[in-house]
């Protein structure tokens, strides 16, 4: 366990970590953040997951499209993506805040009834094992709110752009892209046909600590 020397503290008041914690070594990151902050400084870690559709058919089709697109990243085992997926699958609970350094830990989760990871465990090429980092004094708040961060008027083109924005694909004009085309058409029909739009919500996690 890394314990930060109080004499090494910096002068920053606030560190914001938006969308990147799954790509970090969380233990090392928190040690570095502590060195940036003055005593009493705050870290805020935020992450959001895949879109939540109101109807099950659209949700299922969207999940299949995302999983198919992410097959471009295989193999995942022993890669940086394996670590990232482990963090997301844990709903960021893998991130620990040692009491020797951190206090007032808050774990606030919206729509935690839905998975945070963009890939279901059943669609991975390896088994997920992770250690829960939630401490006994951590304050946990959960709420289901499909209006929180909701985005209205999402059509099939938005879905395709969002999927492709998750990872810097070398190309989408490949065999997987060909398989995605009829799946996109099926999702478009489920969303109301040509020009149809729906509202989507998100699972969101916010971690705060001092």
C-alpha cells in the first residue's frame, strides 16, 4: 500500500478525472493525485456507460451492435482493454481510497441497475475477476433516474457515431462493418423507422474523496 508523505503535498485544490479512470492504474493514479493536492483537496472521478434505451428490443440490438463492433479489439486478455473492462464491469468499485490518505469517500451512482461496461461479460474472451475496493466507511448513494443526463431525439446515425466514437477504429469498412449494417437497419426499425428518434439515458458513476 502506498502511503503519501504529508510533506510531499502540492498546492492544487481539485483534480477532475473524466472518462479516463479505466485506462489508468488506479492505485498509482490515486497516489499521484494525492501528491498534486494540498491537504483538504478533492478528487472527482466520473464515468458513464453505454446508452439505456426505454424498450428491451432496442436495448438488446444496441448491445449486440456494440459487442460486435468491439470484436475489432480482440484479443482482450492481457491487454490494456482487459484492465479497462475489469474497472468498468466493477462499476468503478475496483478503485480504492486507502484511509491513511483519503477521507469522506462518496460513491454516487445513477441508473446502477444497468451495467456500466460497454461489453457484457458473456461476450468477452476471458473471465472477469476483480477485488472490490469499497471501504467500510464509504458513503454509497444509488438512484434510478432515466431523466438524469438523458439525451432526446437520438436516431440511428447518432447510435452509429456514438459506437464508433468509443474506440479509434482503423477502419469501419471491414468484415465487422458489413455484419453491422443489417443490425443497424434492424435497430433503426425498432427505433421507429427512417427518421425515428428515441430518448436514451445513462448509467453514471461519480466518486468524490478528500
